[in-house]
C-alpha cells in the first residue's frame, strides 16, 4: 500500500507541473516558435552576377568564356528583368539597347549613321559573346572594315571579281587563311609562306606590287621566268645583280646611265634608250 501511495504522489506532482507548463504556453502563443525568423524580415539586396548565373548558367558561362568587354555585372545592362509579359509582347522594349553604351566619339551610332548600316545583332548575334561573329552578308563587311573594302574596290583584281570576303575568311570572323589555300608558290626555288607572299602582294590589292630592296631574284622569277632564263643563260655582271637593285619599284625601267654613267661621247648619250642597239637588252647582253 505504501508503494501505491508514493506512486500516486509522483503522478500527482508530475500532473501539476504539466498543467503549469501548459498554462504558460497558453498565455504566450508562438513562444515555442520564437527562434524561427520570418523570411521577410531581411533587406532585399541587388542581385549579384553569380546569383543571376544560378538560373542563367549557360549565359554566365558564355560571358565568362567569350564575353570580352561585356564581362560586366548583368544589372549594368539589364536594369529591369523578369518583366517579360507574353500578352504585352514587350520583349524588345525590355531588352538593353546597344546604343546605351556603344556610341561614336561624336555621340552618334558606334559605326556611323548610314541608313544602310547593318543592325548590330546581324553581326554581333549574341551580345553575351559579342566577338563570336557569324560571317554576315557580304555587303556588311566594309562597314567595319572600310580600309580593306576601299582597297578591294579601288584596286580591282581577281580578289575583287572572283571571290567574296566570306570565301577567304570562311571559318569564322577574324580567320585569316594562308595564301596557299588558293595559290601555289610561283617560285619553285622558294617555299613561300603567307607573310612572304604579302611582302610583294598586299592581300586586298594584290596587283599593287611592292617589295624590299633585298628581295631574292628567285621570287621575281616566279612571274618573270623568261627574263630569269635569259639572265642565267647569258652570264654577265647583270646576272649577279638583284632584280630589285635595277627595279626598285615594280615595272620601273631604269636608264642604263643610272649605273653606268656616260661612258661614251655626249653625242651618243643624248638618247640612252638606244644603248640596246649595241649592247642588247639588259637581261641578255651582247658580249
């Protein structure tokens, strides 16, 4: 019986404490949730670029790899976002405008004010990788590459009539092909690389030939094979002279007196174009 009384006392005490605690909870609603913070108590901060990338990962990676000078915070271009409404069809209105940043020195459009100017996105198709430019319509190239366009137009050659910009610069924008992609070396003795070709032939005006004073005669022989054959067949002091020494400019025909002075009486030197009547031509001298 003593044990039963003790048990009854313990149960009674525990019950009383339970009622006290329950009463305290009842008088303080939410007390048990006091440590849980409301998600709306914080201060909203502007999105960071990394936070944008959590949803727009492909765009983030594109800018990271090929963004160039567009590697800036997203919110500098996208001042408003997540406001597209299919009913309003307001996509164009909310997209950033290139001209907001890209202006010319005079404050006008970056590439000029021509009515025929190609829209920015025709060349810079993806503003998140602006230098990955698909080859545009042929007419668009000279709008940015005016110097090359003027050379092609003002110095006609087969590079003007037979090929387009996109034929040579075919793989991607900025690709510069080797001359050997179309042209064989015209000097068998010389293994020519593109840099050597362009020493004589400026690529956008290839018939306007220029060359250095020390250009090897074997290079000239590629086009002027008949002249070279005569020089080699009739070995004279002229054979050892570089072509460029006598012809410092392409197609320039020097007077004999420039090197030889006036070795004959003045009466004979009145017209130095007649030297060949006795001496033959410069490439095939009469011995």
